């Protein structure tokens, strides 16, 4: 991770090395945080944040599920993220806002701990590899299930939830794969360690429902909207594991992964073993918008304003 000069913390920009929290902060001991991952793209019209308002709103939604009151409005979060990117003079980059329970008291009860917010941004390339968008990635099904309904809320993007994701990812890497796919507790396809998943079968695009313990992905919803605009049938349903082996195409989506094809699952080649025709069609439509080659007809891009603040 390449460090940047400024981090937004406690409502203001501070030098990166000065952005520190107390060792007894509740988040360190109990994983009590919610966060986002948003990309800023170098478009033909300058740097722009992808679906800024949706990321800020999802952060607030995640916090609400965990009974965390974030002391900022959605508009203030938008502004702070733009300000942090601008202050670091970044073009294409990744933005990570995190709200966490800070220093107050130790114990499972978090009610006496303040909810603090930090925003970090840094340059970041392709999450699953530079050639992954074309040639795809080799993945496996994980022995770890996704968190079960009514145990931990999968619809919240919470730090504690990602302990499950770490087990999925670490297992996949140990066995020589790039990523793992988890099933839900009923044995249906859920998602990757940090990505939603789609398959293509007989021209239709199929993806798990929210009931399969998936995160409501922002890139996922973008792909669904683009597919419907193109006249591609979209089906949200329970998916058995073996359906992925028989699919014509399979791909991941996510703010980090973007639209990454899956070439092999459990050493079985999927389709042509690289990005298939529908995956390529969706990739082109997606990247044309975020690179400024096509009209931003959905209002997904927010320009990064020139930062005019005083140096910290």
C-alpha cells in the first residue's frame, strides 16, 4: 500500500503519520467498524468518483444495521471523500472511509464508545491482477460457508464480517488459487471473499439473491442496470454449486474487482477459459462510462474538485 500525505480523521485532514487511534478503541478488540471501498477513475474529463453518493449511503446503512450513529450526513461524507482525494492530489485511486467505535470503555457493550470516522485514499491497481480483466482468474469453492442469516448481517459492510472473508481468501491462496467462492449455509452459491458473482447461461445473466448472504454490491447493481439496458435477461435466484461448472461464463463484480472473468473453478475450465462475449459486452459498457468515453447517462461520476484548502 502506497502511503498518501493526508488522512481525514475526526472531521479534518491530518498528516498521515498523525492519524492514530487509542489501543483501547473498541474496534481493535471487537471488530466494531463499517467501511466502504470506492474507486476514483481518470476520465477524459478529469478524475471522478464512481457512485459517490451510493457509497456514502451504504456506509450509513451498514452503520444503522449495527446501531452505530455516524455523526455526519451523507452530504458531509461525500464532501469529505472528495476533499481527501483532492488534498492528496490523486487521480485514479481507491478511497476507504471507515466508521468505527473508538475509545470509551472496553467490554462487549459498545454504547459508551464514540463513533469516529476516518477516510484513507491511495493509488491501487487491478485487485485480482493486471491481466485478469481479459484472461480471467482461477478460483475454487471454499470449505468455509458465508455467515448465516440471523447470525451476522451480511447486508452490512462491516469489518467483523470480513474475518469470514479472510478465511475464504487465505484458504484459496494456500491451494494456489486467486480467490475463493463461498456457499451459503443452505449450500447455494453466495459470493467471493470480497466480490459478488454472476454466471451466464444460454444468454441469461444469473446472480444470487440477497437471501444468499451477499453484500448489496454497488458494482453488482451497476452491471444489472447495464445488462437490462442491453436487453440481457437478468435472473436473481438461488444457484447450486454445479451450475457454475456448467455455465457459459462466470465473473466477479466489485469496486476493487470491477468486472473480472473467472477462467477456471476447481480446475474445471469455464467457457472459453477467458472473458466471454457477454462479460466483454458488460465490461465495455462499464469502462466506457467510467473512462468518459460514453455519456454518463446514470449520473454515476462525480468530478474531483481542485483542492483549495490550506496545507495541514
